C-alpha cells in the first residue's frame, strides 16, 4: 500500500498508508515481499494442494485475496516473479472445479509431474538449440576461413 511504485495502490494518501500499515501490521515494503513470496509459492502444486486440502480454498475471503493478487500479472509486477507457473495456477485457482481438484492428492501429484515434464522438455529443447547453434557457428567459421 502507500506510495511504493511496486504496489498497485501507490496513490494512497499518507494517512491511508499509515492506516493500512496499522491494520495489517506490515509496512508497504514488507507487504510487497510477503505477497510476492506467496504468489511465487503458487507455482508449487504441492503447496496449492496443501491450501486446498486445509479448506483455505473454500473461504470466500481467501478467494477474494487470490483475485486481488492478480495485479502481479501486470508487467511492472510480473518481472519480480521468478516462477512463471505461478501465473498459471493463479489463473486456474479462479475456477471452483480446479480448487476442488487440487484437494485430491493424486491430481495434485499429476499436476506436479506435468510441471516437471514441461520443465525437463523445455531445458532439453534449450540445450539442443544451443548445441545446434554452436555447431552451426563452428561450421560457419571453418567454412569461411
């Protein structure tokens, strides 16, 4: 909250900022860090399963908080998020059927496995592309000299 360029409510007055800090017990920069950490934790299907299995996903206040956190999808905030799958899960958590499915340990593990396969395939494709580029670069240098 307050005047930080990092927070969506950067236009609050000084009095509003102080009131928000008293209400939450966290400074503007602390809240930014806490919200960022939470958003990034949503990239972990096992953590999302934990939230779903404890009933947090049934709480309307929690659902409203997830909706509020969508400001992290804006480029000026998204650049701070290290795990892009967090955005996928944040979007999917808007759907009641997804929240319910993530309470099922088998479906949560399936999501984790798919996420792993995606990362593994992406890294393999990147490595293969880098090797092909290096081979072409070496071949081009040998042909030119």
